C-alpha cells in the first residue's frame, strides 16, 4: 500500500510535512551530486494544497511552489491561482453568485467551496467561459493535476490517496469533498481514496488557531463529514481522529500532535512489509467498503509497547482501550483493519480482537504486518463504523456522544447565526473575514440548503435521532446547495444514459437504495 | 754372368737327380735326409710295387729340397755353400743414387720429396742387406752429416727385375718431413750413404746422373722471415708514467720457428732508450710497461716511440723496417704529473638537524705543489649504508699553488634511504696527491637524521595531499552511490 | 603483545562484531518470520521486503565513511613503523612515502581498496545480498537523527587521518597520547558505523 499523502489546508500541510519529511540526509549540494531523491518512509509521495498564499509562501519552509518550481519536491499548490484575477469566469461567478473565487484565504465556511465546486460543475454558463483555461473546473482540475502525477493514474507509484484535513478548519474542510468528487468524476471510481480527518477540539482553545469560533467550526466539520459520508462513490473511508484526544496525549502541543499522528500512521504507510503481506490500496479499499454502501467511518486505535513475547494480546488490549483516537465503542465495529509492526502473529491478533469484539468473526478482521523497530511493537486497528448502540450518545467517549455534541453545536450555531450563513449585509462578526456579498439567488439557495425542509439543519436533526437510536448510518442523503437545471434536458426526470457520469449513476443508485430502504425493503 | 749362373743351377739339379736315383730306397738316417716321400699326386716318378727305384720328378725334387731345408738346415746350408763355392770375386757392387723431381730452390718449411734408388747386380743369394742414410753438407761445412736418424733398410729381395737389372722402387726417409731438418739454409749438398756391413757406398760416386737422378744433389734452402702484425699500444690516451700501458702485437713465423721478439723503445730522436725481449712462437705477444718498468717519474712529460725486431734464429726483421731509422710506432706520450696537496676535508650542513634533504657544503683544501695552476676534474662521492661511493657531483676546479678551499654545495647528496645512516665522503681527482693517492676521504661523525617526511603538517604539499586524502573518499562514496543508486527508490 | 597490537585487535574485533551482528540480524529476522508465517520463506523474497532505501545522500556518505575508515586505518597502522615494523609504507616504500604526493598515493590505495570491496560485494548473489556493502544500511530502520549521528563518523575520521599525518611528519618522534587520540577517533567512528547492527542485535535478542 503506497499512498499519496495530500495535505489540505494548514493542519493538513503540517501533518503532511511529517509524512513527507525526507528520511535522507539533507543537503542541496550533495543531492545534486548524488542525484538523490526525496526519500520517505514507505516510499510515499505527497503534495500540499493550500488556499492561503501567505501561509504557503512565508510561513512554510518545507513545500516548494509547484507553479514556479515544478521539478522540485515536495510541492504546494494554490489551486484558485488557476483562475487569473479579472478572468471572465471570476467576474461571472462574482456577478451571478457573489462569490469571489480569488479571495485570499478561503472564507471559513465549509459550504463556500462546496458552492464554488457546484457552480463549476453544473453551471453551463460558467463553464462556457472557461474555454481559454482549457479546463471545465480549473480550481479542482489544478488540485487534481497536482496530485495525479504521484499516483498510478499518472506516472507515479502511489496506488491510493490519503487526504489529511482538519475538520472544522477552512481549506481542508471545504476542499476535500469537492476534490474527491472531482476525482471520481474523472472516471476513477475505484481508485482508493481515504480521508484522515482531524476533528477540531471542543472549546475555544482552537478558535484562534482556526480563525473561527467553536460553533462555526463544528458546523464546518459536520458539513464536511456529512458530505464525505453521503456522497456516493466518494471516499473509501473516513478516518476520524479527535484532536482533543491527540492534544491530551501530546500535552497540548500541536507540533507534537502532528508528529504523533504520523507515528500512529506508520503501520499503515511504512515499508518492510512481511513477505506476501504487501496489501495494495485497492485491497484495503475493497475490505474497507465491502458490505457497506456508504463511505465507512474508520476509527484508528493505536498502541505501541516494548517488544516481548506474546505481545499481541497486550497490543490489542492497549489499542482498543487506551489507544482510540476517536471516541467509540469497539464492540460496535463491524470490521477491523489491522496494520502492525513487529514480530506478531496474525492469528493471535485476530483472536485478541475477537476477544474484545465477539461479533467480529475472523473473516471480518484483516491483518497486515510489517517489520518495525526491534525495541517496540506497534498496532493500528481501524475499526469500521464502531457505533450503533442505542443510547450510546449519552455515554461519554463514544462516537455517538462526540458527534452528537458536534451536531448539536452546529445546529445551535445555525439557529443563532442565520445572517452569517446567508451573508446578509453586516453579518461579519470576525475581523478575519471580509464581508461577502452574494446574490439573492445564491442567498436563496443557501437558505434552502441550510434551513429548508430537506436542508442541512433538518438532516442534522434526523442524524441526531439516528445516533440516539443507534441507527447506521446516521448521514444518508446527499445535499446540494445549487440545483442548476440542465437546459438541454427535456424533463428533469428523463435521464439519458449516455450522458450520465459515473458519479451521477452512483448517486442515482444510492438514492434508489435509500428509497427502497425507507420503504422497508432489504437492499 | 747370367749364363754362368744358369749353368751352375742346371749342374746342381742334375747332380741331385743322380744322387737320388743311385741312393737305395730304404734305410734312411739323419744324414741322409732325403725329404718327404712323395704324396701320391700322380706325379711322374712314383714308386713301383717291386720297391725298386723310381724316377725323380721336378716337384719331388723341390719337395726334397724343402724338406731338407726344414728338417736338416745345417746340412742344407753346408750343401749350398759347397755348391756356391766359386769365385769370391763374383759379388758385384750395388749402386745407389738420389731421386728428386722438385725445385732446387726451396723454403725451409717445405716438405722434401727426396728418394733413393738402389741397383743390385748380385743374384738373390749373393745379395746383402743394405742400410741407407741421407747426408747433407751445409754451406761452409766440410763434412757431411746424417740428416735422418734411422737408416732405411733394403732387403735382398727388395728388388724388382727391370729388364736385366735388379732395381728397387723409389724409397724415402719417412722421418724427414721438412727441409728444416737439414739444419741450415743456403746451398746444401745432399748425397745418399749406403753400407752392407762390409763396405760403404756413396751416391756421390756417380757423376753421370741427370735430373731427377742425382749422385750428389745441391739444393738451395731458403728461410721465411718472421712477420709482425697489429702492433698497438694499449692504455690511456694521455697516460701518466705509471699508468697501465701494454705493447701488444701479433707475430708469425712461417717456419714455425721460435722467435726472439724484442721491443725497442726509442725517444723522438730515434735513440733507443730501452728494450726487452721475449721468446715466442707465432701468436700474441705483449709487453706490460709496468712489469718491465719502462717508464718512471722522470719520463713524465716526454714522448716516446717504439719498434719491434724478430729473430727466428736465421733472420732478423724489424717492424717497422729499419731501412729508415726514423720509422717507428708512435707512443706513448707521457703526460706530466703535477703533485697535489690535499687536506682538511669538511662537511657543513645548512640545517643542524642533518636531514637527508638538506643542503650540505662539502669542502676540501687543495693546492698544486708545482708552481703553476692546473684545472683538474674533481668528483665528490658519498658512501652510506645504502650507497657505496655514489658520485654526487663532478666539477673542474682550478688548483693553484696557493691553498684554497674548494666547496661542493649540494642538496642531492643523500636521499630517503640514507636517513639514519652514517656517511663518508671523498673527493676524487685525476692527479696524485702528497700521499700518492688520487682521492681523499673522510668519515663524518654525525649520522643523518631519521626523519622521512620533508614537509611539516602545515605546509602546502601536505595540505594538498591531505585535501586529496580526505576528499577522495567522499567523492568515491558519491560516485558509487550515483552509479549504483542504492539509496534511491526503486 | 603491546598496547598497539591490542588496539589493532580491538579494531578488528569490532569490525567482526559488526559483521557477525549483521549476519545474525538477518538470520534472526528470517527465522522469526518463518516461525510467524508457519512456512518457509525464500530468503531472497525476505531480503527484498526487508530492504528499504535510506536515501542517496546518506548512502553516499555512509560509503564515504567506510572508505575513509579503511584509509584512516591504513594511516594509523601502516604508515609508520610503530606497529608493523617491517611492513609499513615508510619502510617498504620510503621513496614514494617521502615524495611530494606520497601521502596522497597512500590514501588513494586505501580508498581504491575499499571501493573495490564495495564493488566486489555487489557480485553477491540475491540470497546473500545483505553482504553488499552499498546496501548494508537498507536492512535497518534508522531515524534521521541516527543517520546524522552516523555521518558524524566522517569528521572523526578526518581528524584521525590528520593526526596520523602529523605523526608521519614528525616520525621518528612519537608521542603516544597523540597516537591514542587518533586510535580513539578511529574506534569511535567504527562504532558509529556498526551501531545500527549492534543496536538491532541487542534489541532483537529474545
């Protein structure tokens, strides 16, 4: 499994830095002489996608500007730079929708990029103005073009992508879904894509770091999670990490937390697989998505102990009890994907897991081993969908509990900040954000999106209920901001098969399955 | 005479026949030995069955004679004596002369083909054994002397009949194989001398001989003089009086005589100053000047010449020929030998550490004892545990009558192999010094320093070396990695 | 046996220790993997999976360090007659040693020999590829800090060579503390070079 690490946003970049740090001895002159390459653990490659030019150019010393130094490595890209300032499409979107796609540092609204993406994807008028840019969706095309060369879809060797984002931040939260959608829309429906999302911590401690208050962060986070978990043909797994837990383990140090996150991921990305146990990403993807129609939630549980004989049980015990990086009840998991490092017996690992999660049979536990350090052994268990017990939302430390609180916070924010969400004049409460002015059309669409009967708020309330009842999944129906009709279509109900994209087809399939379930039919 | 002989023989035969027929057949005794009985060969004269006397055939008679000679030799001899008793004066004088068909002027080393011939008119039974010598009379001699050692013998039966004559074939003296054996040169008379035990006969008694027959032969024997070739003087171009000089020449005598080879050394005026003689046969002769003491110190600065004379006992020849007394071989020209005074050898290193790479000032005090300046080449040589008098420098220096210190400054005297070694040094020159030597040497009391490296750590050479040593591995590692690419992702 | 001979033996023993540790490490991994897999695992396959690139810069410097090590060893023991009284550069080839480029030639000898060893080790078959010097560190997991520490062997070796050179320039004068300093640096640098093997051998013990 050789992943392409794509860090999106500030936090994504910092964590990606940890992943992509050069294992080699650093020296520019020496590199020129030896013809050396950037070497990372496991041979992973990666890129950083950022929106804030200041953050990218001035504060960062690791990633190089991909537009100016395309042969350097590793690189960062600012995708919205693809649209020149004053370009007709820039003007047209501003005029029609009120969105300034050249704005420095994205508006810290998760739906902002979602909206921009939908505009590019669906508005033919806008698409018609993109001819000179040779791209129908320049921002996301640029992002994909930055990532693709490292993948097997390009000339690279990475057979899967891992997006690293901060859920509740700005860029990552808003960017990840559109980019995933974009990847799928290019016809790469079965290419493994995972997202490692770090949920912003509770409280106000992160407000300054994330340039947004808790409620807004939670709304952004949950919007992003919602889209990730409901988009058919989207990601193959959302690895949820609670930044609260990370920081508690790292004494509140963000840098340490980033480093810890990298360490936790080593069983997943490091090299030195056991002979015959080199899982390609599609295999992991297949295991991860099998028997589940929606993108699954994967909760990482990590442990690291000094090497000793018979350590499998201890590792599993440690991981499932103290090593959970997101609150959950392991016994609710319907699958376990195990990556470990050390001299470990896969049978014993399975037995140990089964000991903790009796409902998991051995065939629902995949174990892939690597050789690690001699002194320590490590175990990373990705528990699939470790939730679903009724009433668990009341138990602190469960997934239901955590997400229930986030959803509640988001709903509260929505209820109390309607002008902010609808960009009504004078709304801005943050000195960081300039005021946006959107068109009435856009505002209406946003109002429907957020507050409509089948809008986000309503869906979140339903989701809360599902969490309380222990229903899986809790997010089901995908949402759109804009519903732009195709003027070529005769009837919205007429679907010309040869014109539907795979993504659309998948979405239709999901919708039918949902309807059938609601009708009580087993699918 | 021949008829007489024939009649005599016939008479003997008849008498014998008569004796035989009249003698009774049986009752033989020793005195009446008749010879063996006939052997039944069918000859005439076989015994008849009545035992009576038979006829005697010739063969039988011959057999009788043979048996008598064999079985009763004394009687037989007496018989023949009786039969022979006749006129003692019937023994005839044999004749001898020389036979020579060659040139009458010969060289001493030629092989003489001189033969003799004897004619003997006596019958076989009267002939005597003859003994023949070759005699010669040299110029100025009065008497003949024998040339050969062993006389040749002519046996009574050693004749062939040639017509009515009994004559020998040509005989020679085998031991005489050179005219040298005759013992002289000039007009030599030769004759043959013969005796039969009672009388002497000389070939010179015959006067009516014609070539190639001689009673007395006069032959002119000449002598081949000795020759000399490749006369050379071996030695230095401009030798000193005591330099090794050798007079060398090739001598040759056609007669293979032992020669007396004499070397004459002359002054430029042609006056002989000394000579030496060696006896030698054909081959190389040499006269070593040192061995014979030809030259002394007093001869320094003088020029000499030389010539050879060869005496083979008969002739004396000079080389070059002395028809011109001034004709000589040139050399040697003895160079003058100034005497040097050499003293106070010294060496001074520039650096008191006595490093082998340092510059050293070798010096010596020299003066010429003669009242003039000379320029002579002087060579400085060094001896260490590694070097055995290795030449360091050669210079031509001017040596004056005044003492002067001569310096040889060099940093090339020693090399790294000499470090730690004791050393000696010497000056060599081509003239003799007060000790009659041509060199002066000295062993120095201070050994060379053991240090090997010339350079200090902080110096450009070491710096460059170190740079190379320290950087090369880096480059090696970089090159290996670039080539093999082990550190790069596959 | 004098102290210098003992020191040389110590170097040799340390080198052997590294070699033995490396061989044992690989064998141990193989044995353990086979135990865990409950089947025979071809060595070539294991070695291929075990190997991970450490980066060209590090590899180049590691190779440089080994080349420097042999050069420093030559300089310390074979340049002057302190240890090998008859078999050393000064005695065997004094003319070359004292020449303008004598030291450089000697250093070249050491470097070339080690390069030949590296290149020669490449001929090892796949089942013995862990003997390839250029791939040595690919069988060990090393952090960036450990790599930096290892590369510190290079300046240590430089100083050792510098010390040996100084001793050569003052030979026959001999100052024991200086020599021991050179030896200590050599020993320390060798320790750094074989550290990953020794560490793995120690940590991996059952």
